[in-house]
């Protein structure tokens, strides 16, 4: 039996929703509240599975209230109820579990509950192998987490614990995840997030879009077994990313190590600049910083090595900065000394084409 909290300032709306849930069955109404403050105070004790929350609450935006309830009940699914608040729904797609339109339709309510149960069963199936590997039964302590794998060099790609590519509900869901992750666990004030992700939208609409987008991020992570990944406190948000392995972290580790033993991985990891294809303005500083450090590191390694390793390093440097004549000259000299005439011709042809493009553009 699922447990539900109902929060709405209209008594009749609470009664109608309770009746519909009774008719559908399988859901126990653990509490009904007309004041958000009372619901927040009681939520942790009641431990609901589902929270039906009216967006248009007097004195308190329901989306903000959802944040407070999310802190108290991180495992609960929040379903927003609205008479039609267009800007608050823009971050949801038509199949989202996250909202119901007033007057609440019984069929839609049933589908919402079924969708929640489906998500819960999927999360349980994903957790089961980890328990089995640890020799535990479902009644034992919670299973150890699988790890997420994030690629941020070039494009942003997130893979779940089974190696499947995560599908983002909206582009902003993807960007908000990237933004919070990029801060490395450091808390970020909401107004900073709004300024970076919704800079040209009025503040009230931006707040609503932020909260619905944050809901999408949390819902996606919760479905994968990572319910407490995004935290909130003192008007700030941060991400617990200790279960996320990233190519950026690995790249930085290799550069700190400084040797040439893992040069193959060093070259392969740099699929493109940091978040290059995502075109996030807020990532420009980090993108330039990482690119500069990487080029400097490759140049140092090229000075310290010779043979095929130096050749590969110089090709990569030329790929990253084709206008650096000193790299071109070093690579050309290296190829001639090694007697690789085919590569010499290839490099000289590349140089002629580059100069031709410059002449046309000049």
C-alpha cells in the first residue's frame, strides 16, 4: 500500500483527490494539509511515497515548497497539481509523472500512480544485482551503489551503472545536471543558477523553470537509485558526485601524474574541448583553462620523449592548435629524421590547404 500526502489550500480539492485515490485503490492518504508549513513539519514523520502538492499555494510557491519537502522526504515522489500554470509546466514533457491538471481526472491520476510504481520496480530491479553480489538479501542493509560514468570532453554523455546511455528529458535538464556537477560539490546560490541558465527570462518564470527542471534531474537520478544526489540548504544547491566517474577527473589525474606510460589514454580522453558541443557559456572559463593545461602538458611530454610517442603527441598538438608553426616545424623535422616520407607529404599537403584557407579568408 502506497502512502500519500495531499497539500492544497482548498478543502474541496483535498476531498476530491482523496475520494479519487480511494476509488483507484492501493493508496493510503497519510495526511491532508492546507498549509505548507504544517505539511513540511509532519512529512518526515509520515514518510509518504507520494506527495500531491498544489503549485498555487497562498504565500508559498508550491515549487519552492517541493524543495523543502524533498529535503524532508528524499525518497518521496512529488506530483504537482495545478489549474494550468503554463510557465511551470514548460520543463515537463507530456508523459512526466510530475504534474496533474485541475480538475484532476481519474484516469490521469491512475496513470500517474502506475508510472510511479513502474519507476519503483525498475529501481528495485537495478538494486537487486548489487545485493546479490554482496551476498545480501533484500531485507539486509541497502545495496552498495553502482557508479555513473560521465563524459564531458567534447559532448556530455552520462551512462548508468549498466553502461546504458541516459536519455535527458529536456535540454535544460541536461544542462542543470552539468552545471551542478561542474561545481564539484560546492554549494551554488539559486540566483547564480538562474543567471547562468535562464539569463534572459524574468525572475518569476525563471524560478519556476528552475524548480521543474531540478525536479526532472532528481527524478532521473532517483529512478537510477541515486535519490540523494542533489542537496539543498540555505538557498543553495549542490551535487554529491562521489558516485560519478568522469573523463575530466581521469584526465586531470593523468596530467598530475606527469608520465608517458599512459599516453594512449591521455590522447584518447581528449575527444574535444570541455563541453564543447553543448555550447554552455558558463563553461567557457573552465574550457579554456583545461585546454591550456592540456596543451602545455602535451608540449612538455613531447620535449621529454622521442620516436612514435613524440610523433603522436605532436600530431595531437597540431590538431588542437593548427596555427602553431613551431609544432608544425617540429613534427616535419621528426618525420624527415625518421624517414617517413608518406607522412611528410601528408603534413605538407595539410599545411598548403591551411594556408589556402587563410588566404581565402583574408
